């Protein structure tokens, strides 16, 4: 048992040092195990996470504690927790390189959130856009957790001393409040928390809905035929692309202002094939929209179908997934508990 803990510490040291021996920056990100992920999530977030694993000391969590702020079906929540984990691994998130874990497996999140609650004002939480939106959407269940969601998110980020937090624009306000809470605490006591930087996707990097290309492709979109899920089978993918909105010209040219539909398809094609916009325009010069849409659908399915197979293979190996989660929780706990101990000391909790 002693050996085992020491081995884990060695692993930690390896991952926190770059080849030049410099401390790597810490990166924190989390995803809720609720709705299905879209190809927009893949292009905008998951792919980047895979790329950043070597450069940063990465923490990736499945945020099941955030998920329960709106009512969940227990069996589905449980199932989706593993499904998200397996999908991330299928996409290339390597549990040996980063810390991949489930939020509820590390009790420090709830514990730090409680402390941070006493450094957060009710008025600040009432003003949060997402709280207001979700309160309107779930008017029968405006629970304290829904209001406290940003404080739990602050606890997630601050426990791991994250330098950078890549999130969607919709989470920007939550990241700003995290910075405020961290700064407030540091000013009252002494430097304790790292004040994190939010990293937001570049404008134009986002993928539009296939039917309303000027709107973001979203997992909660009303009309789901414009949204392509990573879990869609090949026929569904091809059908959705066949129906994609284009324009009345007949030219495959990248021009987001005048040709949002075609430009969105070009963006998706380049993201899934690694080809440039120019190469794509040349490849499809003189080709009709119908054939182009089919080619984009094929390129997407060529990537997503193998991901689904790998996800299914991982999900069938529960022992392996359990071992990944145990290891992840142990690595996370080591860092989180040390931050929490520091906080408890500073605020005057008597330590045993
Ligand atoms: N709230 C985020 C979302 O819905 C998920 C999340 C929870 C998160 N904790 C986090 C993201 C910490 C970044 C950092 O997308």
C-alpha cells in the first residue's frame, strides 16, 4: 500500500514537469454528463483538450454534481457518467497523461464550495445570466443548487490551482465570478488561490447549426435535425447533411457573411479532414451542392463511427473504466485535499 501511494506521487511529478523540467501550467475543464455531445463540442472543445494534454497538467472532470441542479433520472445520470468518460477516452484523452475523474468522487469539491459560499454574495448569484435562464426554464424547481452552481464551479477550478480554464462563451460569467471570489479570499487572508484565466474559443471557430448556420450548433437546439451528435449513426449523419441549408448560388466558396451555410460546411469539412479552406475550395470547384454535402457527411462519419466503436469497446470493459476512475480520483484528491487543508487553516478551522 505504501509503495502504491509513492508510485502515484512519482506519476504526479512526471506529469507536472515538462521535458525541460519546468513546471507545467495547470488546466481545468469539466463537462456535464447530461445531453449528448455534438460535432461542435468535438471540434470546439474535445479536440483541443486532446492537443493540450502534453503542454499542460490537465484535469478533466465529469461534473455530475453540477448536473443534479436540474432534475435527473438516476439510472441515466449513472450511465451517462461512464458514457462521457468513455467518449473522452475514445477521442484521445489519455488517463495516464492527465487527471480524468468524476466530480463526486472527490469530496473536496462540496467542502470548498461551502467555504466559498461565505465569500459570495446572494446578489451576485441572482444576477447570473445562466441562473436567470435556467430559473425561467425550470420554474418549478429553482433550487439552491441551481443558484449556487457558479460557486461549485469556482471550487472545482480553485482546488486544482488551475492557470487556464477553456470554456464556452456561455461560461464566461462563471469564470469571472471565480476570479472575483479567488481575489476576494486572497485579499482577506493572503495569497491562497491561483486566479485562473478563461480561454475562450476564437470567433469563427464555432460550428453553426446545419439548418440555421448563423446560430451555434447546440445539443439543446429545438430542431435537432440541424445538430449532428457524435453518437449519430452514419445514415443519420448523411441524412442531416443532405438537408443542410446552403444558398441559391452554385459555388463552394468560403464567405461566412454572404454564404453562411456553405461556409459552415466548409469549416466542418476542414475540421474533420485537416485540409485547408483553399484546398477544400479547389477540391470542390465545379461540384454541385448535393455531392459536396454528401462528402462532408462522409468525412464526419469517417471520424465519428470509429469513435463510437471505441467508446462501446471501453464501456464493455467496466473493470478497466473503474480502475481509471479510481486512479483519477486518487490523483485529484491529492491536489484538492492539500488546497482545502490550506484554506481550512487560513480561515481558522481547528486542525487535528
Ligand atoms: N459548467 C460547465 C458547463 O456546463 C461545466 C463545468 C463544471 C466546468 N465545472 C467546471 C467547466 C469547471 C470548467 C471549469 O459547461
